């Protein structure tokens, strides 16, 4: 009988102590195999039909993880592109509330409009900062820089009270934190972090009525019948969120299908328990070394002020972490073990 441990060990064999999933997740062996097979289809001139099937399988798998009907899920290439579609829908002068120093892809499309009122507040105050006249609240579920988790239920309640929409980026939480995308108007996530997929895919969840969005980036794949929509304007947009699709990076979805399959096999709850146990072990022993991480309870991302400059030294020792604004950022995921935690601590204490 396969266990969590046996499934993970069959898929991953890192050559380093890899603690940098908040930047890029490792690819499972099954994903690497699928990418190779997809490339051979092109190299050998065989039909690509199966690759389009992979796109739809990924859409369905993400819908299950997000807890929404598959008809509400669009696929694209980046969170920034999805944010841009949302930004384009807002009227001039609309107020967008954001968290200070959130990830750029969640913020910048609103700023470059030039005619929106973008207001930033500390993450901990974002729910209380929603006010009459706020049109949209845009925030990451987990902060990229330090792992702090937004109080999404409080935010949703405040937004409902004041008639604001919500937009949540799940890029740093999808795969380890159970999602409730149905609680928000819009949400997005990339595939190459905790979902363990290749670069080039991102998901957008929209309301059943599309939430007033216009598919300003749509092409032929956004047609109700894509292969009949290749020439001239699209005569009939898809009746589902597929109208917001961007042209598909087919190889990416071939691999991502297998990565999402692994997450579903393991179960998000089991992944969460594993990841948080390692992060908590790291936090507890950091205190013994006299270091105080940024408070981020319930997050597998641990940010330690003042230690970011040690990232090159750690990399030379075969330990991969990130330097974020002078903070050392370690991110623990399903392929990590207690030995990885202890090795990082041993080097830091040396």
C-alpha cells in the first residue's frame, strides 16, 4: 500500500537541500516524463490531440482543488495577465484596496491604469480598511516575501458589508492550503510553485456571470468552438470561463496534469500537515539560536530578518533558500524532511 512517504520518495530525488518552493517547486518524476513525451510528439510530427486534452484535465483538477465548478475556471500564462483583465474592467476613479508590499503581479496592472485610486495598507489591517466606495480588494492569500496569511474570511465579510468585490492570489498557497475560491469574486494562481508544475500556466476563477469582466486578451481558444474561431473575430465566445483563456502552452499542461494528479493523490490536508510540521520545527529551533522570524503562524514560508546575506553561502553548501529584502526565506514542501530542516539550522549555527 502506498503511503505519503512512499509516493513522495518515488517522485523526488533532489540533489540539494531544496527549501525554495516559494520561488519554484520541484518537478515530480511523472511530470518530467510527461514533458519529455510531449516534446517527442512535436519532434516526431505526431498529432497533438492529447495535449489539448491535458489542458482540460488541468482545468478540471484545479477546479476540484479550488472548490468551484469547472466552468468558472480559465487558463492562461500568468497572474499578471489575469490581474490585467480584472483591472481593465474597473471604471475610471474606482478604488482598489491592496496590501503593502504584496507581490507585484497582484498590484501593478491596477497602478499602470493611471486612473484608478489604488490604496495600500498593512496586511493585518486590510479587512478593517474596506470602506464605502471601495470597488475591489486585491490580496495574496499568503505573502510571497514572508509567508504571512491574509484573514480571508474577515476580508470577505468586510467586502460584502461595503459592496466591494474581492480578488485573491493563491499562488503561494494553492497546493498546501485548502482553497475556497467560491468565497471570492475572482482568484488566480500560478502552477510552478506549490502545485509543482512547469512555468507557463496560471488559473483564473471568475463568477458564474463573469463578474463584469471583458475578455480583452482572448483569441481563438476563447471561442465556444475554438477550431471554428481561427479566422476573423470570434463569432461566439465560450459560454464558460474559457472565454478568458489565453493560448495554451501545451507542453506545460502535459506536465502539470501529472503534478496536479500527485497533489490530489496525496491530499491537500496531508500536504499541509507535513509542510507546517517542518516549518514549525524550523521556527522553534531558530528561537534557540536567538533568531526571531517574521510572525506567520500556519504558514510553511519562514522569513528570518537579518540572515538574507547568507543565501550565497548556503547555496554553496547545497542549501537553496532565498534572500528577500535582507531576510532569509525558507519554504517547506512535501519533498522536504526533518533532515533538511536540521541541515539548514546546523549551517546557520556554524
